[in-house]
C-alpha cells in the first residue's frame, strides 16, 4: 500500500512541476508556455485551465503527503534500543561459597 501511494505521490510531483513550468510567467521568468497554446485555446482559457490543474494537483500532493506520513507513523515500534542490547553476563559464584569482596585500590610504593 505504501509503495503504491509513494509512486502516485512521485507522479503527482512530476506533473505539478511540469504544469507550473508550462504556465506563462508574469515576471518574465521560466514560463515555457508563453504566448498561445498552438491556437487551441485563448490565453485566458489556458490560464484558467492551468490554474485549476495546478490547484487540483497541489491538493492531491497534500493528500498523498499526509497519507504517507500516516502510513510511516504506523510502522513505529514501542521497543527501545536498550531492549535490544544483550545483557553482560556476570561470572557465576558456586553455591556455598561467599561472594568475593571487591578489590581494594593499592597505594603506590613511592608514597
């Protein structure tokens, strides 16, 4: 499921970039589709179509982004990294023997 949503998300992102680049730029920037669209539509009609298409693709992009975030949150486990570290083993003391006292620090011989 997550893979399908991710592929759709990437296709929407590529389409969104393409639609934005096709739009006529107001400031003379990167707009590729300056002028008419091959005489097929008026400039005003193509601007409305591209604006609507951009809005629809942006909405779909947000929906797939939120869906991917929800799907990624469901994979969270409640384990801690400290639960996976193996415990260090202490040497076993045979039964009936007293536990040895900890070693005492020695004083250096020159003092």
